[in-house]
C-alpha cells in the first residue's frame, strides 16, 4: 500500500477548557478527496488550520507524504517548503486578495516566492486557463470580478505551487447555487488532471456527496462516524449523522421534530455510541 499523501494522527487542540479537537485521526490517499463535515463548533475548521500550519496541535501529528508537518518550522526555507505541500482556499477570497493588486500580480508574487527562475508569464497563462479564466482576467482587480471568478483566482493561486493537498474551507459556501456547481465541476476536473488531494471542510452534505470519496463526521471535536461517502450518507450509523441529514429542508420537513431530535442528542455525551 502506498503511503497516504496526508496522515493525521490523534490530533488534540484545546482552547482553555474547550476541547476543540479531541483525538482526531484520518488519512487522505494521493489524488483522493475527503470531506470533514459538522456544524459550527464541531472542530472541523480547527483541524484544517492545524493541517495547513495556521494553528498548532497540543498533541498528535500531521504527516504529509510521510514527513512530519507539525511542530515549529525552522526558518523561512522550511516554512515555504511546508506551504508548497499543503495550500488552503478560504470561504471568502475577497478577504485574502489584496484589493489593490491585479490577478496577474497576485499570481506572479506567489510564483516569485515559491517557484523562482521559471517562466512566470507562461505559468500565469496556464493557471488562468486551468481555472477557466481567460487572459483578460489577468489585469482585473478583485472588485472587478464576480464571487465565482474571485474564488477561481484563489484556487489558481493555491495551485501555482503544485501542492500535494488542497484544503478547501467552505470554499463554495458564499457562492450562488449555480456558481457552486461550476466551481465544484472545475475542482473535479483539476483533481483528475493534476492528482492533487482535496480536504473539504464543509457543513453542506450536498457538496460532500458531489465531490468526496470519503467523509468524516465531527461533533464536539470528535469523529463520530467515517467511511465512504455514499455509505455514510445513505446508511448513517450515528444519530448525529442522521440528524445532519434530516436537517436538510425538503418536502415534508418538520423543524419541530428536528429540534426534538437535537435536544435528545445533546443530552447524551458526545462520545457515547448512537442507538
């Protein structure tokens, strides 16, 4: 068996008395797509931030390509090397793009920092084509682009360094449904062409079903269920997973029944097996 591109082992992270991440483990195969789902406060985003290196675990480790990705990087060279292995795309690209900087300048700066000595002009054209933006977008400022176009720029910037893993934190949550579908199709095409692994952080079970091979369900910092996406979503074994699925509005949806099920679930400890 080849080594997974991402191997997360027994991660723990506390903030005061709150255990935000509690003994979380999972693997992502090369070219695979794994979803981490849960409501706000489930620990999914903290887990993602530890994987990327934006936060530090109290215990546990993250291996990228078999190499340790936790602990303090020693110097600029090591920090850049880690950044090239794992890149992150956030929910709101407008906040991560300099409003005064053109798309071309954003990509050129990333390439200058991580991939010096290459033909940056050619690579920028390749990246814009890869995410479905033509050369005309190169001179645009973020405010001149739509939300979907800005997210494509953010994806292009992340792909510029050819990472092994792309972490997408609610990356389509702020987009209209039709634009969501376009970006998700784009991501599927990119994974097929490049072999990059995806770690999707989301509360949207529709996104999970559409673009992931496996899924991890988190509640109160712990994993309560995991497995192949279709299996978990079609035949959930844990009450919390069933609650997430039943909470999606549809014909005949009864919010009072959902609220009662949530109250009953909250009365049980997070780690107690579901009936």
